[in-house]
C-alpha cells in the first residue's frame, strides 16, 4: 500500500514500522476504494502516522475530542495552526472508522414518542423514506423546542403549540410551510394521544389557515432559461458531463430529484431505447422512450468519466468519498448553475425544471392527462395547476364571441 504513495525506501519503512499499522492500512484502503486521489492519500497517510505516534496505549480504543486537542496542543510548537486543524480533520473520520471515536450522542428530546411515530409512519402508513425522514426532522425540531422551553409532552397545552408557531416559526416559515407543519403536528399529536403520550385534545386544537388549491402560480423557469442552463454544461470535465445528464433528465422527463438519485445503471437500456424510472409517489416503475439527447448524455457520463465505484446508482459525487449523489447534491447542481447565470425566480432548484417541463408540454399542445402521465402524477388534480399558465389558451377563451349573451 505505502509503495503506491511514496518512492523513498526509508519513508516507506517508517510508515510500515509505525504504530497502529493495521488500523491505518484499513482506513487507507477504504479511502482508496471510494475514489480518493493519490495526492490526498499521500497527505492522509502522513497525517495518520503523526496522530498514531501521538496516541498512547491508554488511548487505544477510545479517543474523545478533548483528548485529541490535548495531544495536538502538546505538539503545537511543531505544527502551524492550519496543520493542526488538518490533523484533526483527518484523525476524526479515521477514529470513527475504526470505532475509536468517543463522542457522546446528545439525547433526543422525548425519544420514545418520536420513535413510535416514525415506526408508525414507516410500517403502518407505508410512507416513503423521504417523507418519513422529513416528518421526523420537523417533529424532532418541535420536541427539541419543547425541551428547551421546559415543557413536558404529557402536560402540553394548546397555547404552548401556539407559542411555538409565534416564537420559533414566525421568522423561519413561509405561509405554506406553516400550513404543512400544522398538518404534520396534528398527525403527530393524534398518534401520540393514542399511545397516551399527550392530551387527546391537542390535535384538534391546531388550526391552519385556509389554502386554496390554485392560489399560487407554479414556479416554472422560462424555456430559454432552461436551454441556457443546459448550455453551461458544454465542457468535457467530469462535473460538466455528469451535470448535463442530470439536467436533461430533470428538464426532459420532469423527474423529481429523488428519482434522479434513485436511477440505477440497470434502468438504462440503450439497446432497446428505454429508460425505467422508479416513481416515488406511485411507488412503481414507469418506462419511457430514451430520448436521443438524454441517451447520449448518459452514455457519455457512464462510459467516459464516471468513476469505477461499487455503486449501482448512476450518479456519484465528484469528490471522495465517491458515494451516490444525494437529493441535496441534485439541488446544488441546479441552484449553483442558475445563480451563476443570474436567473431571477422564486425557486432555483430541481423542481423548477419539473415545472418548466410541464409548462413546455402544455404549450406544445399535450393534454393535462398526457402531462400527468409523463410527470408520474397520481391524480389529474396535481396536473391542473399548469392550466393557469397556459396564456395562449386563456387568451383564446377571452376572444370567444358570446353573441346575444353579452
């Protein structure tokens, strides 16, 4: 292993003879397997040897953050401040990897009711993993606020929930977000009341504002902006080639970002010109013809720049560790490039491309049923929002001759 990083025999021998050889080698092999570069691995090996030499026999098996800082402080004259920080940044994940990192996990407020709620959403309601995680996160935020405010879930009153919206949410949530959180808390309190964790009257006490189905316009980008966005990926770097394939999937097929993340290598059938998408809301696959431009972009990414990693997902990160790209990573791909273009819109994320796709299909004359099928909607009501931006159709209605009815 060390021969891959160093050429000097004395340096190689020093790394081999240093303490915690097995622990260092296992971590270096792991980092290599997830795509770490030679330069990064060489620096990592040096840092690990330094840290291993500082650890005493008493530290083996358990190293707290305070202890790591203490060891570096003793050696501070030898290291510049940025060097010490680099050693910490390398040592921490190494110690976590070999299960030596001693970091107490802060207790979760009212963990038992939260765990029961999560299990109920997952096992009984059958909600998607994305929805379960989102609701768990928002519920945990509320329970943490209760604990910090000295409130007990068992004795919680409706006025305490009102206070949460006024003090915590006023500066954080939009009107629509507040409505979502109100509905989520109603579900949580109804479930918690059934298990005896809180009062049975809390759920019914939460009132949310009335929201009309068509009160807002979809936040679609103009198709010219979509074309400009895709044009930013004309380079040949790994980042550009990958992002081009991602943007085309979002714009041409109107995929959700989670559906792009979930796309697997086996879902692309270039021989038969088919693309299989796992629809998150429908919870079933959907077959599409593989559009030529999208097929070319996917082939260019997979065959030329995609790193050799043991992941079945198509898209992976461009930096080590080379893990499958996350929904947050898809958001960053779109948001970063739109901001560089100076595009002004209410939302600059992947969903704006989904809306742009729908608006383009509507302008091209497809029916709402056809658009809904293309987007993987479960009901026609989800697609009807796009009728509000069919300005051509609205103008035609306005030009109708009503004759004697006027």
